[in-house]
C-alpha cells in the first residue's frame, strides 16, 4: 500500500514537472516570437524613416530646380519686355517723323488746291456771267415767241369755240327734229308687249321698225331707250320688267340695222310716272326715246 502511494506521488510529480516544463517552453517561445516582431517593427520604422528622408531630399532638390527655372523665365521675360520697349520706341520715332512729313505734304497740297480753286472759281464766274447774258437774250427771244404763240392759241380757241357752237346748234336742231318725229309716232301707237312679259307683240315690232327708219336718216345721233312701268305689283319685279322691255326694243332696232353703239337701254320701273297721271295707271307702262347729245 505504501509503495502504491509512493508511485502515485511520483507519477503526480512527474506530471507536474512535465507541465511546468511545457509552460516554461511556451513562455520562452512567446518571448522569442515577440522579440522577432519587435525587430521587424523596428526594421520597418527605420525603412520608413529612410524613405521619408529621401523624399524630403528629392522635394528639396525639386524646389531648387523650380526656383532656378522661375528665375530663368523671369530673366527671359525681362529681356523680351526690354526688347519690345526698344522696338516700340523706335517705331514711335518713325511714326512721328512720318506724321510730320505728311503734315508738311498736306499743307503744300492744300495750298496748291486753294490756288487751283481760286483760279477755277474765277473761270466759273466768267462762264456764269457769259451764260447769264446768253440766257437773258434767250429769255427775251422766248418771251417774244411765247407772246406770239399765245396770240395764235387764243385765235385758234376762238375759231374752235365758234365751230363747236355752230355744231351744237346744228345737232340740237337735228335732235329736236328726231325727237318730235318719234313722239308723233308714239302718240298714235304705243309700243306693246305681251302682258307681264318683255316680248314685243307684232304691233309693237311694227312701231319699232318705223322708229328705226327715222334713226337711219340721222346716223350721228345716239338714243337712250327708257322703259317704265306702273306701280301695280312688286317694285323690284317692275324694275326688272322695265329693264327687260328696254333691252327688247334695243334688240329689235339692231335687227332693223341700227348700230348697237348708238343705243343705250335703261329701265326705271315705277320711279318716274307721267305727270297728272296716277301711279297705278296703265299709261305709265311705256317706252320712251331720249336723244343723247354729246
């Protein structure tokens, strides 16, 4: 029993010693591992520091180069400015000289032009005087000619007026004669139409033929054919009927050989009744012939 206990105790001690050794070994490895990481960290920091220093040196070198380039550019710009200034000064001098020369030339030209203008003005004045004298002579001749022409024109107008007066007297006499002859025919026989129509009756055509004979004998006269109606019925229809009847008479005269250029047909409807006759009276249904004197 005692030996068994001792064996158990020994085993426990061995186990405990193994555990202690294991823990110690792990701690040592952990320590070595931390040391290695610290070394790596230090190495990285050193590398970063070195790179930072190199970057600063590169930046410093770059700044020096930029400064050098800037100074070089400023010097070149200054040289160009000075050169331009010199060129502008030279050009201004040339321009000033040219302006002075042009002013002198202009003065000389103006002086020459003034002398030329004075000479030309004198010549123009002489020409104007000569022309004025010639115009005065021409006006005098024209006045004489105009007076003669006016006298001749006055004489011609007087002769023409006398001729026109004689013609009017002759035409008026002829017109009165024709008017009287036509009225005598119409006093005995009216121009008749079919009731309510513009168609001539046979008797109406005979009367128109008689009037055509008179008009042929006096071919210089122009005639207005005027149609009228009474006031019975619609006024617009009466107006249309009077126009149509006047046209029918005109066409009948043309068939009888009267030139259409001598004839004018007009309708007056019920607007012009005969004097002392009531509007609705059949006497107002008529056709009249009016001599047109030009």
